[in-house]
């Protein structure tokens, strides 16, 4: 797959290290928690830490919930952090079936929110997790609260051609899926890919290990689902405010600029009514790791601005 220079970072970030190189606030009252029945969400596990308004944290491709450890440490005194780890990623057992993989994750997360009585939880999602946060919101707009989207887009299939449709993207996505299903990248090649996404050496090593421990078939299907699901037309259904954080600096040698990359984000998020796009000056794809102070400053300000507790009674959900 041939990508334009400005769009390469976004695709590479979602691919992480599994495709072959040629494929490329004021505290709220604690939420009332129901008994978690893990059988209702076989496609992920959840670790709950802290107290306050509920916050759902969703990681990116091949990453477990541990990618959010520092974020949880910062917010657990004010927010009840529900950290998701997807099946098949980072060493977790693969799901029994990958059919309709991300749609199943979406539906199971919405069920989790309902059964746990999470009243309009804040969603923080990185990469695939950001895409999932958007998908939750367009599916049941009244079910979730403010969104923090970390370096993600509503339609990966259109990174090269804004006129791309989901159907048009399927042949390319199918070819990528078949190639990715053949097996894992060699460790050295995987590490080289991860180096384009993360600055710190120790973090690079950790993300490489997570990639190696991930199930190729699950990662391949997740990538296929993102490449063939276009959320752009439905963004107008999202009723809550959103903070979109983007990265560009690592790809300046390829021709990307802050302005050109932000323009891509602006185009994709045009129908999202209440949103603000901010671009990191120094961070690569993992902004919560690479540009931590900036990430927290942006997120802190957004959460403070939208810190009012969720209404006690949610509206009727739409599907």
C-alpha cells in the first residue's frame, strides 16, 4: 500500500508492528458499580481503579490496558478508571472468533457501560481505542460522555483519498488482512516499525514485546475492520464535546507539516459538532508517552471544562 508522506504516520501507527514492511476536574460522586459478568464481554477484560466520575480507557492495536498506567495514576483520585484490555492483544488470549471483531467489542462495551451503571463515562482512547470511542458515541450517543481521542481518525480507509468509501477500501483491506494473518514480523523489523511511533527506548522495547505477544489473526481482523468502517457520515450524531490530539513531528522528513497534518484531521472530523483539534509539537504516535506533560495539560484542561457530573438519568439510547 502506497501512502502519501503526510498520511503515512497515521496508518503506520495503527499497523504498529504486525504487518510486513511491504504492507504498510471536580470530583463526582462514585459511580454505582454492578456485578461484572465477564461472560458478557469475552472480547475484553476490564480493570477498575479509583473513585469518582467513571472514565473508560481503551488502548490501541496490540496494546493491553497497561499502556494507560501513568494516565490512571494521574486521574484515579478524581475518576473511577475502567481500563480495557482487548482479547488477542499484548499476550491476552485470542477471542474464540474474529468475525465482526470490532463490532462485537463495540456492542460488548455498550453492554458493560449499561450493566455497570456507568453514567455517561468519559472515554479516552488511543489509536484503535479512539476509533472505538467514536463508534460507541455514534451508536448510542446518550450512553457516553466527553471524548479524548489520541491520534486516531474516524475512517482509516480514506487516509490517502478523502473520497474513499468503505466498499472501495475492501480489496486493499482484504489483501492486508491476508498478509497479516500469515504470521508475526521478525522482532528486529517490528522494533524498527515501533521506533517510528515512540521515542523512549524502554517504551519501544515494551511495545515491541506487546506486538510479538499479540495474536496475528486478531490484529489482522481489527485492522481490516478499521479500514472498512467509515464513521465520518455519522459524527453529527455525537452530542458530547471531544478533544482530538494529533501527532506530526516524527514524519517531518517525509514532508508532513503541522498544518498539513492538522488539515487531514480537520477534514475527517468536519461533521463532529463539538470538537477541538490540538497537535503535539514533539510527540510521535503514543502521545501519552512521548509528550506526557502536553498530553496531561490538554486533557486536564478539557476535563476541567467538562467536569460537571453526568445527569442522574440518561436519555434513551439510539442504535
